[in-house]
């Protein structure tokens, strides 16, 4: 460590996670801390921000210095700034521009000091407003991980994981949920592979409306994978909770209950006003209706 310190290139774990809400940023950080058995402190960054002059800086310094102390004592510590854009962005509720700048500078300084001193403190930050994040804060993080809405492979796994949780709660689960999901997945796979061979490139459901055209040609059925296009992991969790409530009276979770509950909760993508998520998608462009002028570029699930 001494040698590394002399090079002024001390490695440090500073990780910025960014992407739409409900895609697993907080869960991943918690999971990381749990996996390596490292204590973690999750800070809701907006709670550090104070309208009182100087208080924001004091709060930021306080939390980082305290974490650094614990890290030294315990050998490792994870400090997680959730919604980090609350510090020093237009969204923050500090109204005095000078104070925003001072808060950002103070944040950078404490991080630099911790890094320089080689304190075993991992600093994670998460945001779903990455464009509003001060670029100096962005650069301070060594690693940047982008999160996005899950593709159909991942949606299948997430749905199965949640349905298996319901099973554990000793609620009867109809096998048709799994078998219909598998059948639909196979259809997706066959369509994607055929197109891949024909076009000679990888196919993404987010960028290629051709995949949806092919799937629609093959099957008129509305399955769970189609329905949950543009859903986050969190949306699927919400849908499962609704389904569980509906299934409690009959003590049986059927495919119909599960499907209608998923439909009821809806996906985040259509609510999130973000130009970057899925906006390059031809599907979205093709399917965005002219009547939705004000909501132009909103990611929309395909109407299949
Ligand atoms: N990829 C995933 N796999 C399984 N579950 C997921 C996934 N993504 C999200 N979830 C579920 O959604 C819930 C919420 O996710 P989480 O809070 O980590 O999202 P987030 O990206 O931090 O959202 P926000 O930006 O709103 O803070 C989790 O508790 C988890 O159950
Ligand atoms: Mg979060």
C-alpha cells in the first residue's frame, strides 16, 4: 500500500450506478456489501442538503469522515450516496448557486482525501438523473455502471424468481405460469436467431422493431414477456405483490391472475420522461403517436 501511495495512484473503489428507477442500483450495492460482509451506510443524499448556509457542507463532511473512521476500525466500509444528484445539481434544493458549488467542491475534497489516505472505504453513488449530475462528481467515480430496463432474457429470470418466492409462501402456483413463459421465451429465441442469421448481426428487442414484427407474425398471443417490455425489475416485483394479494383468497396463483396483475401495475418506461433510455429505439420512434407531442421520445412498450 505504501508503494502504491507513493505513485499517487492508490486504487480505490468508487462506483457510480446510473439508470432508470427500479432497475436494481440500490439492490446491487446492498448485495455487494452483503456478499463481501462489509458494513454499509446508505445515505439519502437529499437529506444532507440544507437550505441553511454552510450546513450542507458540514453534513457531507460529517458523513464521510464518520464513515472513514468506521472503515479504519472495521477494515472496510461501504458508503452509498443514493440519489447523489441531490448534491450539486439543478434538482437540489439549494437555491444559492455559490452554495451548490461549495457543496460540490466539499464533496470532491472529502472523497479525494479519503482516496489519498488509502482509507478502506468504498464509495458508491446512484442516480437516475445522470445528466443533471455535476460532471466533476461524475469524474470522481472510477467505475460507471449503466443500468437499463431488463431485456426479455432477464425479464424471464426475474419473473421466475418472483413466482418461486410466491411458491415458498405455500400459495399454490399453476405450472402454466412457467410453461407459458417458457413457450413464449422459445418463440422469442427462435425469432431472434432467425433474424440474426438473416441480417448477420445481433438483434436487440430495444433497437430492432424487426424482432417485434417477426414475433407478431409467429404468434398473436400476448404473453408475459411481451407485456413486460419496458418494465423494471421493481415493476415486476409490484405486479407479483398485486398478484399475491389477489391469489390469497383462492390460495392459488393462476396465470390469468399473474398476467392481469402485471398489466395493472404497468411499466416504468412509459412514465419516465427520459430522452436517453430507449430513445434510440426504432420501436419507440415508430410507435410514438403524433398525438403525444408533449411526451415525444418517451419510451413506449410496443403495442403488439
Ligand atoms: N434486475 C433485477 N432483478 C431482480 N429484482 C430486481 C431487479 N431490478 C430491480 N429489482 C427489484 O426491484 C426492487 C427495487 O430495486 P432498486 O431499489 O434496487 O432499484 P433502483 O435502481 O435503486 O431504483 P431507484 O432509482 O428508484 O432508487 C428491488 O427490491 C428488487 O426486488
Ligand atoms: Mg435506489
